[in-house]
């Protein structure tokens, strides 16, 4: 399975130590691992109180949603 993310989304994941390779054929378990990591970052930012935290939580939520949408039957 491929994850269809733009360059900025990939950079955001990489900035948090989440390695993602464009056009890589990920297994289902790898996709769920990426999803879990993206959701963890989303939760981290959602616990903050600044405007920046809110923006970042929304960005990581969108990324996690895209990853989830790439997994069949989820």
C-alpha cells in the first residue's frame, strides 16, 4: 500500500522521527504503525493550549486520516 502524502506532510512526519518513504509499498502492519505514530503526535499537540498546538494537532489529524484512508477495509 502506498501513502499519498504531500511533501509538507512527509516533512512533518520526518520532523517527529516518523520515517516515511514516498512511493514505498507498505504492508498493512507498517501502515497501522505509521497511523499509530501520527495519532500519537496528534494527541500530544491536542493536549497543548496554544494556537500553534491546535494548528499542529489538526495537521497531524489530517495526516493520520490520509494514512487511515490508504488502508483497505478500515
